[in-house]
C-alpha cells in the first residue's frame, strides 16, 4: 500500500473503428516502403507511389528486397452504453 491512494475500477464498453475526418470520410491509410538491404524508405498515400519508388531504388542501387508498411488510423470511442458516450455527443 502506498498511503491514501484510492482507485475506482468499473466496467465500461468501448468500440474501435477506422478513424474519419470531420466530413465523415475514412482517413486514408499511410503507406511506406522500406528497402531491407539499406533501410532507405519512402512514404506515400498511394501504393503506386511506393511501388514506383522501389522500382527506381532498385534501378539506382540493385537492392531488391523491400517491406511495405501500411498504417490505418483507428479510433476508440465509448460505446452507447458507456456513460462517457453522452458527454462526447453533447460537446
Ligand atoms: Zn536499398
């Protein structure tokens, strides 16, 4: 025990879903391709951009091994049964 510390723990429902902008459109995933031979990397919102970069990188360096990284924005929100849900819809 560490003195007078008090904690209240209770169960609440939460949801997780893709994040949207203020207009309700899904935020696009961010893409990156990274060379596994030298760690050079390139980011683009479209796969064609990362593919083209990798092809150019191979042409310049001879490196042929890559990893693609895709980051999809997610958001956690209180479920309708969560007491915080009403606070978030009124603010
Ligand atoms: Zn490389």
